[in-house]
C-alpha cells in the first residue's frame, strides 16, 4: 500500500512533471445558464455569489481573514450576471491580465515556484459562443508559457465545437482538462439543488470530453439534504461509468446569499459535520478506482461567507485525519471497487 491511501493530486503532479504545477485561478467574467434562468440570479441553491473565485482574486474582501466572523450580507448576486446575454458578452482583458499577475505573484511568494497552469475557475467557462471563447482562450494563452489549461464548466455548456476548440490547445499547453460539475448521481437531488441538468446530461458531456481527447475532472458534492447511502452510491456509479482522470469531492457548505442559507435560517437544514464528511469520503474513495486522481476533498468557502459548518477543520487537518483514519482501518482508494 502506498504511503497515502488515496491517489493524491500532489503525488500525481510529481509523477507527471517531476515537480508540482500550481493553478492560477482566473475569473474571466462568465456567469452560467442556471443563474440567467433564475429571476433572482442565484442559480444552484448552494452556489456562492463569487462562483468559487480564488481567495487571492477576491480583492474587495481583503479586510477579511481566516478567523473573521460570519457576514450575512455581502454582494449576494454575482456582478457577472450582466453577461447573461451572450450577444453582449465582453471580456475585460486588462482585468484578466491583472488577475494572472496577482495569482502568479501570490504563488511565487508562497511556494517559491514558477510552474503554472491557468485555471478558468469561476462559473461556467464555456458559456459563450465558440468564436468568443476562441478570442478569450487565445488571449489567456499569450499571458504565460502555461503547463496546462484547465477549464471549469457545466455539462449543459459544452458541445463538439467547443470541445474541438479546447483540444486545439493541447500542443500549446501540453495538457487541457475540462472540469465538469456532476454534484450528485441522483436526479432527485439534482432537482432539489436546482442544477438545471440531469445525470444523463452529465454522462453524455463527460463521454464527449473524453472522446475529444481531453482530460476530465468531475466535481461531486456530498452531504446534501436528503442524501443517504443510496444517493451516494448513485453518485459513485456515475463517476465510475465515465472513469474521469480526476475528481473533486466537496462537503456541503451553507453560504451567505444562497437559497440554501434561507433554508438554514428557517431551521429546515443543517450542514454535515466533519465526522459525517469523513465517513462519506472514506466510503466514496474505497469505491472508485485508484487511478482516479483526487484533487480536492473538502470545500473551502472563505470564513466570512460561511454560515455552516463553522467548526470544520482546515484542509490540512482534515487530510491528516482522513489519511490516519484510512491507515488505521487498513483501507485504501479502490479496495471495494469492482475490478480493482
């Protein structure tokens, strides 16, 4: 058994490149069709108004820090919603360049490295006509000699033309990865989340990504209200059907400004504890193949936006506890996966 009981992202980077490659997260100005359909602009009922924007790019929130208290009212609707009309979509290239410079500067100071991948991170980064995407991607690729291009999006925001465009960057970046949000393998839970797509849509999109020779990372969310082992098994089954290159597993966070937060205030729901997420994670990892790289294992909402869970440990503490628990139990990723 390897030292780490799961196929960690850091180890996979060392094996692939001989060193770690760090992502520079960029908010290019996209929104998503789900937010555009919502009269209040909130989209999925758990989605942060910043669309998972990297912490070092949240320049309007620099006064907050790790130990900041919760703030219930903070820019609740994404400023990107003005881009819901794809006919008027505009990318602010000067701002994108500043974000790249800011991200690389932060990573250089913290990790003493110059190995970068560009990560189009916030919202749905293929939610635009293909000619506008080409204009954006071409520009982003000029900003640095990137070692990978990573694009986060939704299953209902890709098609053959967009995937062919992404595949055209493989020679220039060496690696192109599409991150797709599944969240749950249960159509009932997807409906409750107001995801705006079903499992079949995800399966078709994931297969199309792989058919175009692109790498695939899948996002899943555990601990959503109503999720039992039955629903978790459906998510595992969907992941195993497409067999992605990588996976991100997130625990449920209840964030200011979301519909989920309204339900939390009404006493209708709670967020899973660290113990529950630990057990869900062990259960999940044991049932997916070991060759799937595990890129993330918890959600890290900035503390001032996070209503619940407030007592969840930071990433490093959780990872140490997970590895210790799996080692003590003598289990590893994939040991209950058929064919392993």
